[in-house]
C-alpha cells in the first residue's frame, strides 16, 4: 500500500513538473518590430501587411491554436496569417497579395510551424475610423503544451502604419511599455 502511494506521488510530481516547466519554443526574429510605414492613400479601407519573423526552436512542429494582435491601438482590425517554414524577412511592408503570390499563406490559427525553422507571420492592418496611426505591440500566440495544456507566448514586435499625411505620428512607445 505504501509502495503504491509512493509511486502515485512520484508520478504526480513528475506530471506537475512537466506541466509547470516553462517552455517557449516560439521566439521572434532578432530584428522583428520597431518599424513604421504609412498607408499609400487616405482611404480608410486600405490595408497594409507587415512581416514578423518567428523561430520554432523546438524539435517538434508547433500548431498555432490561437493568434491575436498584442496591444492594438487605432486599428480597424488586424488579421494574422502565417507562412510556415519561410523567412520573408522581418519588417517588410506591402500588399498582402504580393506576399501571398510568393509563398503558401495560411490562416495563423491552425498553422503548423515546422521544427527548428523560421516562419513568417503576416499582420494585415486596417486603420481605424478617424485615426491617423494604427499600431500593435506584437502578437500573442497560443499553442499546445505538455499533457494537454495550452501555452501562450507574446512576440514583442511593435509595428505601426500611419496616414499618408502624418508620417511622424508613429510613436511605438504606446505599445511597447511593460505591464
């Protein structure tokens, strides 16, 4: 009886250690973020796409369970897509169609990032109504952890898009301050 209780206690301790152990296989690229650009026109429906490079440092592929912009300010929405296994270079600004023509683009949610490789997130900004600048502090990704847990990591890659007549209005400090 004592041997069984001891064995169960050891197994529970191992399970708690595995679940509680911090693992962050997804990391932002070394120069992702810290950049601003501008919309080409004053059209509030215009979108601009920005690249964020991330690395899966684990030995296993990682499926993204959820993705959202971190600290969005002035956006009319940010759509996140992924280009698994391809480094499209950090901080590239342009039209989504140009990026999509070059590589296989999928929704960020559900994307499978290959092991030990770089991938690219595409953040497509829409400027909010009446705002001159749309900014994010990065992206938050959820992915499976050990023993059925869900892990979350924030890739800090502050990026901004300004109205064409306000190129100096991009102050990324608003999205980069720590909690």
